[in-house]
C-alpha cells in the first residue's frame, strides 16, 4: 500500500457550527493505482485530497505512507514529504505568472536540486514530454488553458513523485482538451507507475480510474474497483 | 531558476510598485545624506574661516560692547599696551601672535574710515588671508581647524610657529579694499590723515569683513597721531582651539582681570550654531527615518505578500518550506535596501551639492564614505521592516492557491 488512512476527520469551525468536511474516513490506496473521486459539491473531495498530499492537517486520524506513519502535525516534515513524494495538479493550474513555462518547472526542481544547468535540462525534457518544447519561454498568460495545464503537469512530475494528486484538472478545459489531459494522466499512471488520485465532477473522467470513489458529506459512499 | 532569480524576477515584474516602495527609503536616506554632507562641509568651512581670519581671541577693555567681533575694537575705551607683555610673560600655552591694536574712526574728506594702528610683525602673521595674497612670504602652518584623524593640535608644535614681518615704517600704511575704492587710492600713492601724510604700501585684498574699511598704520604712529599715549583698544590673539576649550580664556581673565576676553566663537557663532543644529536635525531625521522607513517598507512588503498569497501558496505546495518564504521576502527587502541606499546617497549628495552654495554659500563636494553608511542604514531599515510581513507570509497555507479564483 502506498497510502493507508485511518479514521480521518477534518472539522471546520464555521459561524453556523462545526462541520466535518471529512468524516471518520478510512481508505487504502495501492501503489500504482488510479483513484478517481467524485461527489456533490461540498462533499469533501478537495479536503481529502489536501490531506493526502500533506497540504492540510486533519483534525484527527492517522496516515501511513509506504507503511510508515506520518507526523501530520509537523509542518516541516509535511513540506519535505510534499517535495519528495507528491505532485499536484490544480483546476486553476497554479502557475507563477511572472515565470516562463521553463522557469515554473525549474523552480520546482530547485526545491531538491540547486544545479541550475541540470534543472534546466530536466525542465526541457519534461516540457518536451508534455509536447511544449516550443513554448519554453512563454509566460502562462501567453499559453492556452490546455497548454498551461500541461506545464502544470510537467511541474507536478518534476521531482519524480510517487503520488500525483489532481483536483478537477479538467474543470477549466473544454471536452477535447479534457480528454487530452486525462490521456496524459493515464499515461503517467500506466507508463511510469505513478499512483494517481484525481478529483472530478465528470462521470466520463471518473471512468479513467481503476478505483472509483464517491463521497457524501465527508464519508465514503461507494467504492468501485 | 533559484529563489534569488525568482526574487529578482518578481521585483522586475512589479517595477512600478518597486519604484514607489523605493521612493520612501530613497528620500529618507537622501535627506540624511544631504544634511550630513552639508554639515560636514560647513564644519570644515567654519574651521577654515576661523583660520583665515587670523585671530580668534579678542582682549577688549571691560566697558566695550561686543556685538560684532570685527568692529568691537573701534572707538572702544583703551587699556595700556603693556598688557601684551603681561600675557607674554605668563607663558600660557596655546597663545601666539598677539596683535595689539588701536582703532579710531576718522574722517578723510567726507568719508568715514577706521584708522587702526597695528604692530605688523604679529598682526600680519596672524592674517593668513593677507599672506596668501602676497604681502609677505611668511609661512603660516598653524591651523585651528580640527584635522580629522589627528590628535588635537598642540600649540607648542614647531609647525605652529608663525613668523611676523619687520615693522611697518613710521609713515607707511595698508589700505583696505573698500577704503581704496571709496577714496580712489592706489598703491605707491599717498594718503593724508589728520594732517599726516602716509605712503600707501599696499591695497589689501577684499576680506569681506570690517577690515576692508580700515586703514592700517604703525601702532605707535597712530598713538602719537591720536594722542592716546601707550594705549590700545584691543589685543587680537591667535589661540589654539584645543587650548581655548581647555579653559584658556578663564586663565587669561585671571591675568587681565579688568578686561573683557571673548572668542570669535562667541560672536561669530551663527555658523557654528547652524552646524550644531544640523547635527541635531540629522539625528532627529535619522530616528524618524528609521521608524517611517521601516514602517513604509514593512507596509510595502505586506501589500506585496497579500498580492502574492496565491504564489506563496504555490511555492509551499511544491515543497518549499516556511524558511524559503522568509528568505525570498527578506532578500527582496535586502535588494531594495541596497538600491535605496545607493539611490538615496546619489539624491542626497546631488541635493547637497546643488543646494549648498545657494543656502549657506559654501561649495559642497561629495563625501564618499557616506555611501557605505547609507547602504548599511538602508539595508537595516528595510530588512527590519520586512521581518513582520515575512513572518506573516510564512503562515500562508500551502493550498491557498485553491481558495482563490
Ligand atoms: N477553509 C474552510 N473553512 C470552513 N469550511 C470549509 C473550508 N474549506 C472547506 N470547507 C467546507 O468543507 C466542506 C467540504 O469542502 P470541499 O472543498 O472539500 O468540498 P468539495 O467536495 O471539494 O466541493 P467542490 O466540488 O465544490 O469543490 C464544505 O462544506 C466546505 O464549505
Ligand atoms: Mg473542491
């Protein structure tokens, strides 16, 4: 198992009372699997994904990575966990606007490796892999939505993560571009063996997964393998 | 791409904001550099002036009013010339070039002039302005000007010895430049005062002081002419600054109890006062700028942090630690500090060079050592200002890029 979570709960305090965005949830994610998560808006999909990626501290519960317990409350450890093992792809691409495509990727590489030339070479490779070798010096606003998402995917892969987390990666794209991006994610999962967890609204996109999860009010409703 | 490259790119990306962020610190540093430059140069100018004007201690009769140092001796009551010997025999350290004087207003035709009797041997030696202009070739090395980096001048230093000239002949005179102009006098000509004819040895160069309105003749001739006996109205003394501050004046007052002893500093003190004020003002400015500068840089960085919440979230998401966020913000402040320090130095120096001659009438040249100080100060201010915003930025959640847009 790449990830095992046990009795995970995330409670938000709001003016109208506390809400369990993730409610006592347990789940195993095998190495190399492709998990898709669906559910109504507000069902806790993003919250779960953030916890899986070490971006958000749960209120209670445990999480194991490669059978090793993670100290979820230790901010520093979680930052290291992110840079070593996790890549993120967001609906809004999350690129830094004043950096070029190439720089957006090499700034991620720089977290672990500060050899400039090495990083540049690796960033070029990644851009080529997502089919953007002719867009290296373009800024995000000079790229189409699909191209921006491909840069974001290349960045997510920069440090060879074991786990790729995607939160509605096609939410801002039209259907044909969506298919292209979904194809890339599938390829990453199949060819590189990277474990992919993707949150999506689209039932069509959800079909790409080999494990399909549906959430309701922060609880697992359906698991289909 | 390293974090330093990112920082520089971000600075460049938000150029217009950077300019306004830099403005406060540049102006602040500029004001300090400007004031410092002018006050340092003007302190030097005061010292040089004191030296150029010759004597800086004046012994006057008790009853004299001393509104103006340069004209206090005119028509003053008198005291015996033998007082000079009293001072000489007392062997006070820090006293040299005593110049006894007797001054009286006289009429030549319709013009009022001041006839001053001097003993030129000492008088001329204590007036370097005259020497510079070629009256005598005597070397005057003494200077009261505090020389930076040297020990306080000791008066007994042989370098400080001044040589006088031979006596002014009984019927020779020197004519001040204003007198020469008004009476249309030329060198080698003659001048009749109170029925006595003097030959004009030299027309003195302009000094900008009352000396320009004077005719100088031998003291003893003047005493005879005015029938005063062996009386004088003032003794000018070249005192050493360090000796003056060591209480020379009160020692002299003990020797000559029935006189009034004053220094040029007490009367021509406006410029010295101004300098003192400038120093105080620059200290006040320094404190204000420390506060205002740090707060305005802090404010600028804080606005920058808020604008970059999403970006900071992205950096945290891809694995950067809090300390990396601190680093990029403090680094940004550091760069702004360096740029602001250099720009402030340039602005302040240019302002001082341009305004100096107009406001206080002295030529101001740049002080290069201030550059390092202003960079250091500027870095201190901006890094100080960035600390709180950087700390707050570390608290931005790594996923905040998703909560927005
Ligand atoms: N920072 C927060 N503070 C308070 N409540 C929050 C916060 N973030 C999420 N929530 C609440 O937690 C619940 C789950 O939110 P989450 O974003 O995980 O839902 P989601 O399934 O991703 O929804 P969507 O499909 O609209 O993206 C929601 O009720 C949401 O309002
Ligand atoms: Mg969501």
